[in-house]
């Protein structure tokens, strides 16, 4: 019963397969570009669906990302995959009327994102800061290309 602090983010990605769900890991995701992560997710998804992942590709995850938005789900409560520290839940993108900075109602795109944290490892305030930073980056995607 101890907490292990990793030097890198090992990102588990929830992938639906014929007989359930698997969560292979992208090791060192914090050191990869957005393009590298995208390519890794595509590769893992293809190999997961063809049952070509090795057992070591499922271990060492520190956080999971689950995207039910691909299935039209607006938002959901995700359950942490122990012993990981957190899980990020990503909902679908919806066209929604929003109020502009000028006070006008205009079309907007809304995506709901949630995060469940193991509070033995991550304080809720730290999780909230992470979500605030993620929001800024999603609203300004060019910032993720640098």
C-alpha cells in the first residue's frame, strides 16, 4: 500500500473491441507531440481490434482517456481503472446556441469533458486546474502544435 510517482504520463486509451473494452498504454505520452499520440492511438486501436496487442502494452498506465463522444454520448461518469490516478471522460461535440462576448446568441460547438480523480493521489483542485488548462488548449488548438 504505497503511492508510486512516475516520471512520465503513461496514457491508457479506452478502445471498444468485439468482446468488450481494452485500455492499452501510450508510454511517455507527455513527451510526445499531438501527432505522435494520434498515430499511436490509431495503431493501438487497429491492433486491439485485430487482437494483436501484447500483454505488456496494457501495463503501467497512469491515467485513462475514454471518449464516448464517438458514440454520440454527451457526457458520462467514468470510473477510475486502479491503480491509475484518474480517468478523463470526453463527450460528443454538439452544435449549441451560445452567448458571444458581445451578448449575441450565436451558433457554438460544445463538448463536455469530465475527470474522476483518486483523491489519495490527486487533489480535486489539481484535477480542476488540469481541466482548465485542457479547456484553454481545446479552445486554442494551435497552442498544442508548438
